[in-house]
C-alpha cells in the first residue's frame, strides 16, 4: 500500500495552508490564529486522493484573511486564494483541490470552479516547466 503522506510524486497536488493568517482588526478567542484553525478543520476531513496538505508560515497576504495555495507537478499552474473562512470553507477548499488535482494543467474551467475560487484568486502562477518546454516532450532539431 502506498503511503501518500511521505511519498511525493509529480502527480501529487499540494494544498498549502497558511497557519499564521489572521483577520485584520479581530482578536482571536484563543491563542490559535484563524489560519491554524483552518488547517485543523481541513485536516480533520477526508482528504481527496492525491492531495497532500501542508501547513506553511506566512503567504504574505495578511490583509486578506486566511490564504491557501494549490500547486501540482510539472506542467500545472499554481493558484493562491484569499479570504478563506476557517469555519465555512474547509469542505469547499477540499472539493476545489480535488478538481485542481483532476485537471491536467491545474486549470479548473471557470464555470466549474467553486464560487469562492472565482472571486478570491490572488495569483495564478505559471508552471515551472510549461508543457511546451518540457525537455522530455521536445524533438531534436
């Protein structure tokens, strides 16, 4: 049986959850920041196949609440989403991560994206190696 928690493959999708996120002007009821609570809520749910969930320190989007990022293997775009609510959005985030994982290039068709993804995308970062520049796909001249 494959241990997905410790084995990274190019086909894996990684959900990065900023655990230091907080909301401007709001004081947490306990010592946990909203980003940490979001991470805990997400990891308490069933994880889609092929998804790794990674806590991370500051994604530098502090003015826009909780922030998460989705990144995949070679040829996949990376997305950063903000204004994530730690109580209301964990299931939506995991559903969107499953859609991202299923998309060969990481691009979820606009109409199929969760509404929150449509309205709160902070950045879309091109693949490190675009499919057309993948050395294994190039022909010799």
